[in-house]
C-alpha cells in the first residue's frame, strides 16, 4: 500500500504564552501561522519572543498502521506531545523535521500539542541579526500515513531519504536511499516530457540504516543550463515486498556542472555565465514568515521580471517550494544557514550549527539550482576568535563530506580585513559592501573591489550585498546619502552595477534586497520596523525606481520607464527627465510636442526639459512601440512633503544597525567628544591597539569587568578588529554599565595619535 500524505493545516488552536492552564482561552488558527505578524513589523524591537502552544485532535483511521508527522518549519524550536507524552523536539526555525507518532497513538481521537518558542536566549541560531525572528508553525504540517511496515526512511533529517548525484559529463546517475523494511528497491528516471530515460535493476534493501545505492545511465542527457534552459529530470524510486510496490518517492534533479575562477568568475557547463541577481527574505507585510505558495510564486515572478539569474536566499533555509521554483526558473542559488553577526560560544550553539547545516544540505541535496552552501554571514560584526574559526572549519568539512559537488561560501561584512581567517576557510568568499550608504560614496564600488581583489588575487571574490534605503514618499532632484529617496537608491545602484560589470573577476553580485522586509528594531527614514532597501515594497504592491533600472540591465522584454512616478510636483520651469529602457533609442514628447531623442543603453537623461503648463504630460517612446507616461505638476517651490527631516542631523554616512542598537532598545550616547589627533571610541580597535595606553584602557574599563559576566566575550577583545569600539559596544553593553562607554572615551581622548 502506497503512502498517504495528508496536508494537516486546518483547525488548529493557538495559545500565546507558556504552560496554558485549564482556563486558558485558545484561538482558532489555520497554518501557516505566526504570532508576530503585527508586532514583528511595527517598530520598537519589542515583539513577542517566547513560548506559545498549538493543539489539534487527530482521528486515527483503522487502516493506519504507521503514522508520522512532518513539520516544514517551526520557529525557533519545537517540542511535540501526543496524548500528553513527549514525542520529540527540534531546534532550528527553518528546516523540516519528522516524528513518529505511531507508538503514542490510540484508536480514535488523539491530541497533538506543539510548544513553539522563538525566544532569543536559546542556543539556536540566528542569535542576533537585522531582521525579525518570527515565531510559530509558519510552514505546512503533513501526516505521512502507511498501511504496511515497509517505507522509505522519512525520519532522516526531515528528508524522504533519496539523494541523487548526476554526472553532467556522461549522463551517469548515482542514487542513495534508506529504507525501513521491504525486500528490494529499483529506480526509474523520466525526462521532462514524461518519457522513461533509464531504469535500474532491483537492489536488495538489507538492514535498516544501511544505504541502498543504485546506478543508472541517461543517454544523451540534456543539461540544466540556468535561465536559458532549466531542464529537469525526475527520479522515481520504488520499494517492494515481493512483487508489490509498498512505497514510492520521487525527486527532480538536473545535469549540470559549474566552476568558479578567481580571475574570470562563474562558469556553468563550461561556459562563462556572469551571475547577477538579488537577495531575498521570505517575509511579507501583515503575514511575517507565514506565507503560502501564492506569495512564493509572486516573488519569483517579480525576480524573473527584472531578469536576475541568481538568488542568494538569505539568511536561512527557505521553503522547499521556493527551491523548486528556482530549479524550474533556472536560478543559480546560494543557500545558507543563519550563522550570522555573532558567535555564541556555547557548545549547544555549535551543535545547533552542525544540525542546521546538515539539514540544509540533505533536505536540498537534489536541487540543481543550488551551487553554493553559505556557512556564515557578517561574523566579523561580533568580533573574531579562534573558536569561531574552528566551528567554521568544521562546517566546511561537513559540507564537503555530505556534498563534495558544491562549493562553500562565507559573506563578510565590509570592514573585515583581507588577512582575516574568514577569507581562508570556505571555497569562495564575498563582501557585503554598502558604498554610498554605510561607508564611502556611491563612486567607490569599483575601487573597493579592485583593492580587495588585489589583496586576495587567488581567492574568488563576489559582492553578496550592496544597496541603499528608499521610502516612497521621499524624493529629490539632487539626491544625497541619508535622504532616503527613491532617486538616491537608484543612483547608488546605477553606479554600483556599472562598476561591477566592468570587473569580470567578480564571480557574482547580489543586490540587497529584492523586497523590503521586517526588522522590528529599526527606525529609519521615518519608517519604523522595516528595512527599506528592497526594490519592491514589503507588500509587493509597488516597484521602486531602482527595480526598473535592473530591468533595463537584465531583462530582454522590451520596455521603457519614466522615472519619478511618485515625484509629481517639480519646482521651476525646466526639469531633468530620467528614463530607463532596454531598447537602443528613446524619444521624449512633452504636452504632445517632440522634445528630442537619444541613443544609448539603460539610462537616458533629458536635461532642461521645459514645463510650460501647470500640468505637463511627459511621454517616452521607443521605435519598437514601447511607451510610458508621466504627469508633472509645475510648482513655485520644492515641496517640503518630499523631504525627510531627521530630528537630529548628523553628517556622514548612515550608521550601521549594529552600531546604534542594543538588545534592550537603548542607544549609544549621542554626545561623545572626539578630539582631533586623539583616540576615541569611534576609532577602530586596530587603531586603539596601536597604542599600549589604548589597549590598557580597554583592558581596565571594558575587558576586566566583562570577564566576570562573559569570559568568552572578554577574551575576544584581546585581538584587534577593523570595527570601531562603538560598533563592538552594541554587542557587550547589556553586560556592562552604560557609564563605562563614556569613561573609556574620556581616557582615549587623552592618548595622542
């Protein structure tokens, strides 16, 4: 008898809080569900992080001999009970896990309870990051029901225990599987048209826990070749007792090979294939992480619209359905675990990293879209240590043991020094750099890349994040950093991508981010609880100006776009009009009169266009028939409604999230004296430690008292860092009196450089 897979999302009950008593009021909910859909996006950094409960009754049918329950994700940890008995637990908010209910079920009605907990004190990653950690059973739940004893092993790290390793060169396919019961296993492979391409001989199953290995050959195998030809095959495995098929499973896969050169970038199937794309968070406005296939499909359609060919799925394992979409749409994928920002020195946290990486790899092993396993992101924020390096080395070794066919990668924060060990552990490396926003200017992207490549010429280098914030209501004809305008965000992307495409040694670039996303602790640009670096708004309703710039760069679909759709009021009698198009010529018409044409690529700028009416109709055309229209209202003065006004104007770039915020919501003191020619807390730790008096000041005022509360963290301060002390203070201030920050600055102010 075949397995019966039952989607089990309806009619759950929910209680927010721990240990519900007999009088607790339970709320009726449908999965997927999160308890942070509202408070996780409204700002303040005060969303509920803790325990909550779910319950649902299960009626066991007489023919159900074996029953398993599979959770596709519960954040951040889960404990499952059946009829009051503990069934099992799972730590990690992004991967699937399966538990055997059979020993706990009785005939008739059974109660299933789940305790979910997104509390941040757990030794479960992510520990600290610039996004909301939504709690809940936010992906599907399924029952896997068997009428007999024989089936494929459904408890192997949340998988169905089928691992397909194709060889693109000769069409050879190796398949490894694990079974419970049964006599033999055989495999068949079908092409995309449903024709059988290969079939194996039956293999005896042997003992439980021992892998069954099969080998097949597909003549003339067609390759999976990214967006141009994302061709997929399907492997079907059958487990038999005698002549009866007791269980059947399938997995899609593709034939492809790839390589990365430090000098020439990424190659797919032996052909140069420059990777340009986006990073993606999985949340949605008013839904958090509790999204459905509908939202995944919409996200993929928007990514396809701009013509991206790669996605970095940050900063955690995402839904199986979305990896399937990446396979079918030809996206080259970087998939990663949430080892981000800070290292938790507890052994339980190390074990959690091991488990999350193993689940990421095994649950997604068959996806041809995935080429890179991401081991970590921006760990330099929390300081570097030998213990952190060692767990990274172990993760790299584990990835290579489980999957030698793919490459490992680490994304480093822009301030990480090239001689850091963080660049010498994984196969590949990358930088998250925010020139023109958090550091430098928008013209510095190329120089940054050249400098780092020159310092590490033999290490393949990518840009894993870059970008700037924009909020729809702010606009400027002369955009500048920190104005949060659509125009400045677009300008940063124009200059960044122009620099990147001239540097073929970059093996990939991923802009940050495709979509705005929730970061409840944020309060920037007049918008609370959100990171606004997306090309598309949090609700996916509005495509920002920069969206159309990338569409002009990457999409083959003919189009023209007039910039300034939300910048409708313009001061003066003449304005500059900016147009994006992937056509070679754009012509402009104003109030029905021809205003000129330009030949070019991507960005077309018409200077000094006269506005001779109170309301002016601007029309852009291409010879191929693409058109776009814009109405501009001529006003006497630039409208103040377009200008973001900070409560306190501070010169320079935008402060990083980790330099300003603390876990308690408190801020670094605003008034800190900086004496020219003297040290201060705004200097890097490397600069402070150049002077013995500076090192002694940190040791006396910070490291010594910190050693009483957190010896491991105190030990990390013994080494230098490209981070400023102010940035490091964010991570340690909860353990120390606030006064020590000012006292250290006073002492540093007496040390002449």
